[in-house]
């Protein structure tokens, strides 16, 4: 269960007194999630999600909270943070930075997305990328090429010869590409199936913006397609790719150069998550509940891109 910080009723009442939400009716810890403490909160005014940030600092959080507000105000389905009486999204609760969000009241994560769900997600991501370059704040990608190198050095001693060769060669391959001429903006950077809630063909909400950063837009599409459009053996499901890709491009047509580097981007996106999963596998963070995801999945996705 992912409640790291227990919130007592009195503490929550004191916290809620800074918002205009009526009195507290009930609240309950949320089991899902790995990084933060989340509670569902019901007050007279409605249903909310309370997040206590376990890792991000007060200095880093305004980027994410203002981004979610900006996106929600520009028709991206995501939870809008609530402003307190001082018009601030961020407060402290039990020694942790904390914020309240609108609760998305429908939908759940899908494990095997349908073609229609892929199409709808592509449209939403394309729309996100149309508006995200105008978001005024900036945050670099902390999981970019510099991090790839450092993380590779950490995990290489644990890999067998074939994996180590694959990793070294992929890093060498990727260093040939600087991607200076590709369109950029804010990217979600982790839009996996477990970060979107669908009810049938309705995309109710996109969650978990805490990897968002400014980077190449095409890279975000590659991250998304690697997760949403892949068979368990790592091969892309061309039907799902085509429909997600086409609906994305209807919103934001790709440049000729983006089309050219698309295969490189799919490999870069696979490399990034192979590395983070290897790191979590061999260096689990103490005190963190580990729902460690299997690195092999992303090794296979990377291999499948290299061989296609
Ligand atoms: N605004 C919201 N409305 C409805 N449900 C939400 C909302 N925010 C979070 N949830 C629920 O809480 C769960 C955990 O949230 P989230 O994925 O953001 O967890 P986390 O620990 O912050 O991040 P991570 O997924 O990286 O572990 C989600 O899967 C979802 O079920
Ligand atoms: N979506 C990531 C975990 C959270 O960053 C993965 O599946 O490896």
C-alpha cells in the first residue's frame, strides 16, 4: 500500500480549512502508485485527491502543478490542482509538500488498449504537444543522454556479455544524434497505460506528470507508442502504431526530419526505460515500495526496433 505518510483527521481538517471546500466527510488512502502518498478525500463540495510529495521538493513542484493547471485549462483531460486561500497550489502537510486535485471520477487504466483507445490517446497527445510549447516554465529532462551514460556505468557490471554489448552499442548509436532541429516543448515523458484512465472509449484523464520536462516532442510520442502499441514479445503492433501515430499527426503533423529520425527515437525511448528499470532492479531505493517492473521487456523492445 502506497501510503508513506499517515494523515490524521485533525491534520486534514486543518489543511482543508485553507480551501473553500466545506467540511470533511471522509478520506481514504489510495493503494496504487509508488512514489507519492495519495488519499481520496470527500468534502461537502465534492471529491478530491490529496497528494503528499515524498520526493519532489517545494522548489521543483510549481512547474508540475502549474503545468497540470495549464493543461487542464487547455482541454487536456487531467486533474486541475486546487488553489488555497492565498491562491497557491502548494501547501505543507505533516512535514511534506502537499496539494489537492480534482478527482477524476471515471475510468481505469487499460492493459490491452483497443484500436479506438489508441486513436483517442494519439489525439490527446497531439493536442498536448500543440499547446505545450507555449507553457512558460522550463525544466530540463533529468533522464536525458547524460543520465543514460551515468546509469549505464552503474548497471553495466550486472549485465551479461550480450546485454552489456547491446547497451554500449546503443549508447554509441544514440550519440550520433543531437536532435537539435526537432520541435520541442513540454513532454509528459511517462505516458504509459497505467497513467491514463479510460472508460470504454472515453479518455477520462491523464495522470502523473512528475517526469514532465522540456524536450523533443517526438520522443514523447515514441515513449507512448513503445508502451501502448507493443506485443508482450517486444514487437510493435503495427495496427495500433498506425492508428495512434495517424491521430497524433492529425493534431500535429510531423516534419520531414521527424519522420526521418522516428526509428532512432523509438530506440532512444526504449533505451531510457530499459536503463531506469535496470537501475530500479539492481539498486532498489530503500524505503520505497517496490512494484519493480521487468527490465527485460524494454531490452526486447529495443532489440525489436534495432532488428526491424
Ligand atoms: N486526480 C485523480 N483522480 C482520480 N484518481 C487519481 C487521481 N490522482 C491519482 N489517482 C489514483 O491514484 C493512483 C496513484 O496515483 P499516481 O499514479 O499519481 O501515483 P504516484 O505514486 O504519485 O506515481 P507513480 O505512478 O509514479 O507511482 C492512480 O493510479 C489513480 O488510481
Ligand atoms: N513507466 C515507468 C515507471 C515509472 O516511471 C516504467 O514502466 O518503467
